[in-house]
C-alpha cells in the first residue's frame, strides 16, 4: 500500500511549504505517486492518503466528482 510513496530531491526549490516558522524549501520531498500529494515527511503523506481513503476518494476522481461523493456520503 505504501510502496507508491517515494522520496525525491527538491531541485531548484520547486516545492515550498508554509510552516509555523515561515516558508521552507526542503532538500528532499516525499510524494504519493498514486494520489499526487507532496509533503516534507513520509508520515504526512501517509496521513493524507489514509484520509482520502477514509473519505472514499479514488485517485482517478476529478475534484468535482470527489466533492459530489463527499456531499452524498454526508447526506446519508
């Protein structure tokens, strides 16, 4: 399940994160290749992935389909 999470080098600070201490451009970034989420820590990527799975959001859903799915599940 977590084999789709990889660590890559953040060359030419392409990815920046806003933290409590300001903007950070880490040297390495963790990416979930299936869902497309990026984070500074592997734990953060896993937490986001588990949240999407809990909500029933699939990787191939568009943003609009995901919103509709969430609204339908809240209505039930």
